[in-house]
């Protein structure tokens, strides 16, 4: 996995929440990549079982349990 992708994955994790309004298209524009790239990134996060998913409106969200786990992990609790 290259450094750009790793930075993007951590950034996506930091931006999403159970109430996120970010879409794949929004993130693709922000990172200047194709939407398929963001979709692959979301798939990587799903494969890592972090509770990340796209809802029916293509908004990237995370389940509350996964969100709490990540926040605890990032804060060192």
C-alpha cells in the first residue's frame, strides 16, 4: 500500500461519523482522485471491519460501535 493511499485512508477515517454527509464524489474531488479510488478505499476500510459503509445515498458513514472504537484508539484510551 502506498503512502498516499495510507494518508487518504486515515484522513477518511478522521472525517466520517455515524452522521456523515460526505459522499464518494465529495472525497474524490477533495483528494483529486477518481470516485472508484475512493470506493476502493471504502472497501479497504470495510474489509478491516471498522464499520464503514456507504448508505443508499452514497454517503460514507461508520457504525456507532466502530466510530467509538476508532476514537478510543486515536485518543489512546
